[in-house]
C-alpha cells in the first residue's frame, strides 16, 4: 500500500500543485479577479436564492456543497497537513483557497451550463458532463466519470467513516465498526430519498454545526491570544523555508510544506477536483454566474475560515508534535482547553460534518453512474451503492495514512483531467461572466441567462 503514498507524493509535489495554481492564476487574471470584485454581491445572491418552490435552491446547493467540503478536509486534512508539512502548509492552503475560489466559480458555471434534466425534474451535471457536452468527447467523459466514481464516490466517501470512527475511539471503547454500520444505514435512507432530501438535510445541519465550531475555536483563540504573533511567524517562515534555514538541516522541506498545503487545501475546499460543479449543477437559479459566486463563497468558508480556525486551535494549544495525527490531534487540541467536553465536541462535529460529506459524495458518485449508463442505470446504481456501503464499514479499520495515499492518487488524476477541461472551456466561462456584467451594467437587478440548448443523457 505504500506505493500509493509514493505516487501521491510525486504527483502533488511535482505536477498537480503547479497545474492547479497555474489555472487558478490564469482564470483570475483573465476574468479580472472576480473572487475579490464580486465579494460584496455574494450575500445578496444568497438572500435571493434561499428557497426554490419546486426544485433545489441556490442556497441549498451551497449548503450541501459546503457540507461536502467542511468535513474531513477541514478537520482531519488540516491536522495531517500540519503534521506532515509543518505550520507553513497553512500558508499554501490559503493560497490554494484564494486561487481556488475562481476555479470553483468556473466549475460551478460549467456545471450549470452543461447539465441534464432528469424525469423527476432535478438536474445533474459536473466535470464528466462538461467534458461530454462542452468538449464533445463521449469516450473521455466516460473515463472521467469512472475516476469520479472511484475517487470521490468511494475513496473520499469512505474517508468520512474512517475519520468518524477515529473520533469515536478518542472518546469511547465502542467498536468503530458499529458506528460505521449505523452511519451507513442512515446514509442509505437519505441517499435513496434523492437530491432534494439530501439538500434539505444539509441546509439545516451545516449552518448550525459550522457556527458552533467557529465559536468553540474563537474561545481557544482568545484564551491563547498572546501566542498569536509567534504562530503567524511560524506559518510564514515555514512556508518559504526560513524557519528551516535558521534551524539547520532538520524540520520540513519547502517542497513537503507546499505539497501538503496544496493537497490538503484542495481536499478541504474541493477547488480543482470538479465536485462543486456536480452539486451546484442541481441548483435552480436564473443565471450561472450567481451560482458561481455561491461556489466561491463555499471555498472561502471551508478553507479561509474553518481550516484556518482548526489550524489555529492545534498550533495555539501546543499539541502539534505530540505523536498523534488526524482527528485525534484535533481532539487533543480541544481537550487541552475544554477538558473531556472538547473531545466529545469534536466527535459530534466530525459526525455531523463527516455525514453531510458522505451523503454528498454518494450523490457525486451516482451522478457519474447516470452519465455512463443513462436510462439503464438502475441496476448499476444499486451495485455502486452496495459497494459504497460495504466500503464505509470496512474503512473504519483502515490505517489513516493508507487512506490518504489512495485518495491523493485518485484525486490527483481527477484534478489533472478537470483543470485541463477548465482551461479548454475558458471562453464559455468568460461568456457567462461577460453576459452577467453586461446585464448588470444595464441596470438589470436580476440577470437572466438564456440557455442555448437542453442536453440529454
């Protein structure tokens, strides 16, 4: 299994990280940095898209996408990045988020444009769909869909039960397989209920859990306020190797810091892997650009806010370097300030965030099964679901580092396919942005996108 870790290290340190940031910078420059220019419009768009009478609202899609992002990546991913890459990895997570915001915008816009409407009135889209209809490549779209089924619908999904099980072992002696079975049963009920049930549940759970988590970390931050300057010094020195240079040959290399910062930054906000395009394609909105703004906001929340707060909690409490990793390290940080209550708090946070991520990942897998099998997808869908359910239970016993290695390999391949597609479809994204800006300049309060054609599976 170590071969997965070796391959992942090579891919992220030498290829994927540069490709991802390069495309983000290209989009930012060509579109005039909309992640900054349209920041003020985001809350207006959220308010306008809080509800949809008959379908999935823009806000519900955002909450579900954030629920799929604020989970393992924002808790376990940050801890792993700090352990493997040092404090400097957090700086590269920030850079990944800022450039990733525009990547998420592009994925969301393309997901909205190149989507199909199912018989139940809901929409499905994502990278495999814009490869199929945007790049007009049926074979490549099927290959893309297969990688998403394995990499996201199975691998990233079973990371959630693995992390929840790890969190359980930090507070109880209960066999983690039991929690895996319970979560799998509940996930099956929600998933089989369809995308509307999924988004309804996520839109209720995510805001509450995120708010409580932020308040808890702010308490830790305030009680350790005198350590904040030294913490920021460690982050910036570590990001560029200055801390290593002063310390001698020991410590983290710049490449290791970069590799884990970018990889875990991506895992926390999904920018570049196309997942945002799958969920946001289901939203019923008037203009793709508006859903794109919501996609950008989701990336900002997950990495710039939640991941940063997780990193602060770990660094300020001094637990980094105690030998633990993953969710257990986060629990150590909270316990040091809140006692045993802190460990339970992280368990429940991981349970809620991990569950919303899990059901979102199942939806992503199903969306790609539909693209491959179309009207004959009923049996393949059940085969996929049963395989996923079995993996959820088995994963509770897997080693954390092996799980990360497998995920990094498949997600690396997914990112590479997706960012190339984004580069080739840049003109379409720019067309949407230009249309939105033209209508706004004409005084139109609610721009409307006129779809050129309806796509069918």
